[in-house]
């Protein structure tokens, strides 16, 4: 029997970046849109983010990063999913990401990158389109 369920999203702040206002805004917007959101808090390691996503049976992981360390931290998170056999988690990144890095992150497996000013509705719609809601 298929039943509709809430999309489970982990919102994570990797590394030393201490600014989480944007992550909290997105978390609230996703909750308001009917999704179940788990916010990891600040200063998470890639390993902690992967572990949280596995423990929470996340459908998607939103990585908020403003520190400039996206080309180091995001690939470590993607590698963590691969090494744990996780291939069905939709990974999105939000933050100040230069255009050439956006393309490289997508090549490595990031589903989408949202830069400052992206409408929250665009993020909600993207996740609704990419995540199946029946199990």
C-alpha cells in the first residue's frame, strides 16, 4: 500500500561558518510547506552530516555554506554518502557559490545550487519535484 508522507530534509551547516540565518529561514519555509526538517546546527563535520542523514532516513540534505570551503566540504559529504551506499538522497547546496564551482558541484552529484536571492518557493518546488513522497 502506497501512502503519501512528508519529505524529510536535513539542513546542515558544515565547517567553521557561523552564519545560520539563511539556513533557519529555509528550514522554517520547508516546514511551512509541510516537510519534516531536521536542522543540525552550526559547525558540523561532513561525517556528522552524513550520519545525521542516515539516522534520520533523510530524503534530501540541504547544505548551507558561506565560508568559501564548499569545494572541500561538499565533496566530502558526497563521498560519505557513496561510501555508505546511499545513492537516493537529494543533495542541494545554498550559499555564496561562484558559477564555475556550481557546475563542478553538480558534476560531482549535487542536484542543485541555490545562491543568495533564490526564492524560497523555488527551493520548495525543486524538492517536491525531485523527492518521491510514497513508500
